[in-house]
C-alpha cells in the first residue's frame, strides 16, 4: 500500500531543494524598490502649481517604476504640515514630498521655529522651474524698470507692491535692495489676488509667477517690465531679464521632489532617473510649457546646492527687513 504521507513529504522536500538556489533571487525581487505604491505628499490644496506638478508625476512615473503613485494633499499655512510629515516619515522611498522654495527655503528664513529642519529632507530632483514677472498696470506711465524705480523714489507714499506670501515679499525686498526702489508692502492671500490688484490699479506692481501673471497680460490689463530668469521666456521674448537691465537678481520658484533624509542611495538613483525620464516626455514638456513653467530635472547634488546656498541669503534678508511669519 502506498504511503501518501511519505510521498507528500518527499515531494515537499524535493520542491524545497529545487527552490533553494533561487531563494536569494526571490528575496532580492521581493525587496527590490519599489514593490508597493509610492505616495507624493503636497503641502498645498489641490489645484495649485505644486499640486499640478505632483499629479503629472503621479500619472507618468508608474510606467517607469512599475508601481502606482498616489498624490496626498496635506494643506496648511506655509505647507508646514505636509513638509514635516515627510521629514519624519520612514526613509524608504515610499513617502515623498513635492516641494517648493516656500517650505524648503523661505520658511527657514521667516519662522523662528519649525517642526522640521533642512537636514531632515534630501532633494531628489527638480521637476519644473518658474521665473517671476514684474508686472504693472497697463496704464502705468513707466515703460521700463528704471522708470518704475525712479517713479517710486519721486512718489514713495504712492508706490507699493503686492505679495501673497513671505516668499514673494522677500524676493521683492531683494529687488528693492538691488534697485533702491521705494515700494511699501501690501499683503494678499494669493498670487492671483495680487495680480488682480495690479489689474485694478490698486497697487503699483507685483512680482508674480508667470502662470497668474499671464492672465493679466493676455487681457491687456497689465504689462510686464522684466522677468527674473537667466534668459528671456520663450512665450514673452520681448520682455527683458533683470540681468539685461543691469540688476543682479536671478530668482525662480522651482518645484521639486524630495525624500526623508536617509533614503538608500540606490533608491534615490531610481527616483532621480525616473523623474528625468518623466520630465523629458514630449507631452509632459508641452503641458508644463502651456502652464508657463519650464520643465527641468537635475541631480540630488545640484538640487542640494541650490537649497544650501539660498537659505542663508533669504534668512539675512528677512533679518535686515524684520520680516517674520505671523
């Protein structure tokens, strides 16, 4: 009579022995990154520029890394909540941050205390870059930045600027420092509000990112006197850069992907390469250009240098002008 128990045991033993040489490869496959969905946290509400970049990446990265990518919005003042959440997350590459200069650089300049430090986040790569445009009402007699600055010196009590956050306020204060302009700060809740105020003639000028500024430009209710990028913008080739005008000010609002500090080097490389491939896709390039942002990727080291060089500059400017977060 056949002993089925012995036969089953023998079969199991044979299968186990056959699989033994394959176990290291199976373990490696199970542990290979990524082997589950990746979450990109956005510290702002849905619908904004940072959120838009996160959703483009969430759409394109899965075909590259082989796993779903989820966007999770954790909005708060200064994007502090979402940024802190990622900074404290497990450094395994599954929780990432779509960040911007506000929480990564400017917050460290204007907040006395934050629940995260620059050292707790590791930059992966830029995703896009957006220069600012200096806009004034279409009826403003100033045709150049020099004329606008001269106008402010002659009428300092009637010259002002709108800024929707500490980021825009600090950048405009640096513009004032570089040019000697006399403009009083008028706070606004959002970039669109500041642009609308320029359109209505309620304020003299604003430095606004190209997306919101383009609305006023296309309607003919505002005019752009300069851009803050290193080169002229393709969509506005007649608008000079501040550098061309002899003003040493190059600044932009980049958007980039970051991870908690301590993410393994191979995981970082996987993510960096994936972002570069996604940003290089023709349809992504077209979509970003339509949004008046410049598609861009770089290395973690290049990204880190930008952050390290800019924090002390803006921190000192905030001290000099007594700019603090409320």
